């Protein structure tokens, strides 16, 4: 059986990672796009751990064989199928121990090109944290700023479609960072570890050292931006201010939160009610009245002018901008950002 380091494994061509940890371990975090093939269920793994503590290693191993013996044929067939699609297979468990080692050994004896990841997920996690410590020495963010609704996320996604590196923190966090932030996302928010893993892999596999990112606070939804990444966002560097008309902002927010297939009017009402301490009962009652009457554009404009612009205006004003771009015409704005990205790379060279 061959073993491989995290760094070398990440740089292998045409590779699939197989995670043999339990469902709970996998759901907390895993290597991006890893194929989940749990050797034990959560309860089985817990049972083996208890036996190890109470009776000893050999008894725990015997119990492990009892649990896994009926699964091996199915696992082998799955690995064989993956081997027809991928040139390299890397199997890992929590610490590069018996779970991944036993399966990798068996697969290797059957003639499949397979590696065991040295140190398992724990080594990968340490690699991620160590990478964050120095990555911003070589990477540079092009930070998009602007008031609520100017289209920062839309612009990031348009840039990504053009093959330009971006990090969409709100998309990764499954939250747009406001009281209403969860409404746009059906998926469960990630754990802190999974959030960091997604950021790491966006940086590690980026095509250039100049990466577009949206200006964010330290906390996005339920997760925190890693310190090194946050410092990379707020430091002096490339900062671009996006502006557009109030109508464009209102239209965009109505599109995202109201005129959508996943609209949730009950959740919107609940969010509006959360503003009673900040805005007062009379204003919130008026907002709910507008909502119930279907005057959505009027309601959103009130929110922007009377609350969000006042709240976030100071954070927009504190930066010196390399460029100010009007986003009423998104296609034209996209071309300006692509030109800026090209100039930044050429300037560095």
C-alpha cells in the first residue's frame, strides 16, 4: 500500500478522495468533492470506541471486522467503478489509521492504484490552517464594496462565469449576512470547518493571485471569516466601489427575496417583526401593512433608505477606492472589472 502527503495528494491529476469516516464526521467537514464511503455508521464507530476503552484494542478490532465484513464487497465494487473514472484514488479516515489503512490495503491487493492519506483528515485540517497563515503574502483580493442591493454577489458570479477567480463568502456561508440573509438559501449553513475548507480550496486552486471578493464583516451568518482572510479583505490594496440607482437596487432585492420560486412570505414577516426594537412598533406595523398590500418595491425602498444605507454607509465611506463603477448596466460593469483584473495582473508582472 502506498501513502501520500496532503500536499502531494492535492496536486495529483485526475484524483478522487474517498472518505471512510462516519456520517457525522463527514458532515462536519471533508475534503471538497470527496466520495463518502463510511466504513462504520455513527453508532458502530461509537460502539467500537467504547469496546476499545473497556476491553482493549484486539476486541475492538474484532468488533470492527464484524461490522464491516458484509460491506466489503459493495465497497470494492464502488472503488472499482471510481477507478475506471479517476487515475488516482486517495483514501482517508480521521488520522490515517486503521479505517483507511485496512481498506486501502485490501483495495491495493486487488490491483487498484490507491493511496492512503498520511495523517488523514487531521493532517488535511492542519494543512488548511497552516496555509491560511501565509497565503495572503502572495494572494491579493480585489474587494467589491457597495450599499445593499448594488449587485456585488451578482457581479462575482458573472466574473466566475468568465473564468476569473472569486470567493463568494455569502454563498459559501449560505447566508447574505443580514436579518433576511438565510431566506435566499435552502441549504443548511455549513460548519465553521466546512466554511474554512471551501475558502481554502478556492484560494489553493485559484488560477491567479488576484481574486475578487465581496467586502464582508467578520461574521457571515453562522460562521466567522478566518482572521487572515479578513485581514486580507480590509487591508490597503485593491478596492472597488459599485454604485447604481435606487430602482436597480430595489428591483434586485425584490427579485432575490420576493419574486422567487422559493419565496417564503411567512419568514419575511417574521424577519420584519425582528426590527421592532430598532425601528419602533409604528414603523414596523407600517412595513407589514405595505407587505400585506403587495407594495413590495415601496417596502424595500423604505428599508434601504431608512435603515440599511444608514447602517452600512459608514463602512463604504472608510475606504479609498481604486475605481468607482456604476452597475445599472451590469454587462458594461463586468467588462470594466475584467479590464481592472487584467491590469492588476499585468502591473504585478
